[in-house]
C-alpha cells in the first residue's frame, strides 16, 4: 500500500520533493470527498491538511465513518501552521480534568 497526499499545491510540492508520487492538488472549493475516493483502493495512508479538512469537515467525517481500515486519513498542519491549537489542551483536560496552558518552545 502506498502513501498519497491530497492537499494544496505547497503541501503537495513538499511531499513530492520527499519522494511521494501519489499526489493530488486540490483547491479549497473542490470536492474533497471525490478526491479522497480516488485513492481508497490502493492507499494505506492518505494525507491532507488540517485547514482543507476543516473546510470540508462533513466530507471528511463521512469518509472516516465508512468504517474501512484503510486508508488511514491523517490531517497535518499546512504552511500557515496548525488550525487546531487547542486540541491537545482539550484532550489533557478530558483526561485529567485540569486545564493546562501550553507554551511555545
């Protein structure tokens, strides 16, 4: 199984330079689900950006809820940084019941 990247042009270019051959450039207004479906059969890991996934959250959730073991959909930060700054804080708060303030390193 391969790794595929469905993301914006800058992210795709970075992964192409890293040797990933299966890539798909998608604009924000395009149908993400259709592009995810293209890579469903022969892909183990499917990478997209957090920002793109957030703009198409219904499609992403629908894709994840299909219950297939593969591909694993991974959302990564894009060139603008993470879109989910407080996700780790929320997980820690749920786990231990205390809100933790994270510092930049």
